[in-house]
């Protein structure tokens, strides 16, 4: 089999969201799992709507998710000379022809066709045919170039997602592939790129299905066989609309800022349109081992943030504490807090109750900054009745060895001395030290604080 070559070809118009980046995940995974090559191409020919900021989010988002490319990024705007070269070659071979029909004439044509209930399409006025006399070339009009679409037969492909698709050529009119100023149009650039970049598999959103027959015809006119196509169903947002930034989709990088893990995102996005039996949680390595084009889903997938959080929580739990620590340190840094070597152990103690690294940083905060309990917790737990026991515990902790077992012993002695049950002492101590009564086991929590801080907090009551 020839080497697999896939590509992701985003248009940098608006910030890339999860629905878009899923179209990067599959071609990336297919290239990685087959030992192929993954190409990144930025389709920036829409000068009005493209922006460097959007390119940056694409690059940053892909880097964050670990969707590394082997070639590129290639920018279409930098390939204009190449497109024009191919256009000239097509013109020389009679594969395209100039069309001088004005916009007003095209509009009139469309109105006539609509009035007689025909599908609006270019009528071939300027298409040269043997023996046909073309209208006189109007003066001062710069023509567009139209592609000479095959007049009959069908154009067909076996889509890896949608199955066989056949379109009659007489349904496709002669596509404009260069504007009057000579700039090439979208479908043409895509074909030249896919040929030059030797793409074997085009995996993209199904909003491009209508372009595919046109692109296939251009491939064949250029003497090339088209690649394999896989058109991915749309990603819907939680309201069931097509995901788009206009209806609330977030830029991919925002999920990083909100504390999601790249591997969890890959896992979640992978399941949004592909399956491996009933497996819901898997590692990146498993995904790459399992990924194939035969198990891409056919129906639209719906984004579900609660599910994403759940997937993230599973990955968070499974992740090694020391690997988690730098990610949580980053979140703390954003709050101006410098963590230290205790952070790995802190992650280990709290990760089971968190779904994001932001939540984890929320717990870790108590170890590095001064957190204060709420008034309600103060009123409920910091009562006069418990004051002597807390003071006693502070005293014992001042001289205890600073490890979990010794701290546990000091707590036990305090309980015995004051005739208290564990919660009666543990809750106020948690509230004082961590600012909340809900924490993991008290001895483990206290052992991760410095003795100084614990004694200080207990004595402040
Ligand atoms: N630039 C197109 C888009 O962002 C993708 C084109 C393609 O994959 O062929 O929708």
C-alpha cells in the first residue's frame, strides 16, 4: 500500500472550536496509526475573514492537543504562483475557457431558470464546442475562467463514512476556477494542493460533500486519481444546532485554560464520531492503536460538556501525580501562586474529587495561600465547645514528628483526652486549615501542610 498522507486544512476565519478540531484529530490519528504523514495547510485565501490571531489559535490548539504535523503549515496565499501556473497549463490544454458573462447577465439567466422551475446553473454560453460560434467578446470585460466539466456520465466515490455517492455530471455546471483578476477559487486550490501534497486520504467535514464531485472532476482533468474521501458528520452543540462560534462554541484553547487535559480531550473528541466497541475511556496510545476509518460514525454527534468533564475526571484520576503537578502549577501560577515539591502529593490526595486541573488548583491553593472559611462554616463548626480540643491538638502537633502516622496519633490522643468523636474535632480543624469541612482524611491533609502553618491556623481560633 502507498504511504498514507493526510491533511488538516482549516480556514483561519474565526477561532477554531471543538467541532473544527475533530477534523484534525482523525486525519492525524490515521496518519499516526498507519505510519503515514500528516500535513497542515492553512486555507487563508479569504482575505477579508482570515486572521493571524485565528491561525495562532489553530497552531496553539493543535500543539496543546499533541496533534503534531509532519509537514507545513503551508499557507495557500503563499502558493498563488503555483495555482496560476496550473491554471495556465489547463488553459493551454483547453481544460478551462474564458467566460465573459456579466453579473447582470448571470442574474437574468438565474431569474429565467427560476421562473421556469429549472435549477439555476450556468448555461454554457461561452463553452467552446466543435462547430459552435461563440458570442463576440465584449470590450473591456475581463473574463472568469470556467472549468470544462464533463458533460455526461456520473462522478462517483466510495466515501469511507457515507458509502457510495454518485452525482450526475449534468447536475454540475462549469465551475469558475479563476476570477476576473486571475485569482484562483477555492475548489481549484484545494485540488492543486491535494495533488502537490500527494494526499491519499481526505478526511473532512461533510459540509464539503457538495464540493467533492467538482474536485474529483478537476483531479481527473489534471490526469490524477482523486484520494480516498471520508466526510465526517457535523458536530452539534448542546442545543442541537451546528456547532459554531456564533452560537457559543469556545475556542479550543479555552479548554486548556479551564483545566482540561489534552489526552482527555483527544479521548472525548475521538468518541464524537468514532467508536471502538463500548470503550469510553482510553489513552492516546490505545486510540492510535485502534483508530481506523471503518468505525467512523454516520450520524451527527452532539457535544455534551458534562460528559467531557466526566471523561476529564477519569483521565485526571488515572494520571500520575508527578505528571499532573506541572499542569496544576500552571493553573496556580495564573493566580500568582508558586507551588513547591509538595504539589505532586497534593494532587494525589485531591485528584479523585476533581474534574479539572482548575478544580485541583482550587484545593491546592489552601496549601500556598491564605484561605478563609465562610461565615456559615465558622458559625457551624468553630464553636466554643470545641475550642479547648483544638488548642490541645495544636499543642500536641507542635512536638509531634511531622508525618501522617504521628499526626494521626496526636489527633487520636486529643479525641481521647476530650471525649470527642472524630468528626467533632476533624470538621473544625478542616475549616480552620483548609477553609472547608469537606476534605480527604485529616491526617493525610495535615501532613502536607507545614507544621508552622497548621499550628498557626489552629491557634488563630
Ligand atoms: N478549509 C476548509 C474548511 O475549513 C476545509 C477544506 C478541506 O478540508 O478540503 O472548512
